[in-house]
């Protein structure tokens, strides 16, 4: 579904990724882990045309999307939930969802999309007229994901969805991610909580210094290097 081929990218003249290859198949959760500064978020931003691609290709469903603009990527079925959620803080929950539907012209489709995300996230329906800044961190993350789902994506890019959340809320968000995957949406996710992320992932890529240091399925959870660096030797 999505293939990143020999990607070199970064910001202005600062190269962050050095020849990265990543594949996401339909119906998969693929996770990127690694230390801060390894290039995980840059990989997502490169896909979503928010970073500078110097060379390499990004292919989505057989189409070269490397040079497409962000709105064109959304129209193709790629949605992105940035780190830190980046909601419209002074707007209500409902208004944030309506902003997520900006590419959709049919009001009936927008209404149905909002109904669908309210069914998936009942707390958002309950708080639909509440200003988003007053939501808890977990509720704000739900809203950020819901806003992306309004666009009816085929693949969802998630940057640090558990950032700043309590363990209970983190598990709730991860359960929702599995639910979204089971509904047919592929997931490419950056996550610092390596253990939890790898447990729900079909495959994992480890980024180190802008390169892929290791990748594989659940079997790499038992790799001594993974245990020592990311699980504290446990």
C-alpha cells in the first residue's frame, strides 16, 4: 500500500533521513521506534509533504506521491495526526471535526462521518459543544484521531499518540488504534512507548541516526538489543 524507497529528507539543508526504506501493507499496524532525533517524525512528515524530500520515492497504491501537496494526499486517502495533537483550542469538539472535513463537499457525507466518529468515541459526542482546550489529554488525542478519521483515510499516520497520557488512557487509545486497523485502515505510527507499540504492531522499524537499524515482526521483541535499549533489559 505505502512504500518509502531510499528516502533522503529533512528540513532546508539539514538532512535527517539517510536512505530509509519502509513498507506498510493493507490492514497493518507498522510502528517506528528509536531514540529522540532518529528521524521518526521526519519520516511521517516526509510522507505528508511537511518535510523536504531530497531524493528517493514515496509510493502509495502504485502512485508516486513524493511531490504531491498535502491536500492532494488527503484526497488520495492519507491522513495525519501530528505530535501534540494541534487542535483548534478555541473551537468546540464539533467545530474541530468539521474542520477535519474541509476537503469534503457533500454535507450529508460530513454528517455521516461525524456520526461515525461519535459512535467510535462516545465521550466526544457527549462533549461536542465543549471547547477543545478544556478536554483532558486523552480526550484531546481522541479528538485529533477522530478529526483525521473524518477524512475517511486508507492509511493513518500517527505521531506519538500516547504522548503525555496516563497508562490507563494510553491503553484506551491503543485499543482504539487496533479497532481502527480492524476496520480496514492501515496505520503507520511513531511511538516512544516501545513495548506497548511493538505489542500491537504487525511489524516494527527501529530508526537510529536517520537510518533503519533493524526491522521485523513480533519476533524482534525478543532481540537482546531491543530489550537492553528499549525495555531496560527486562
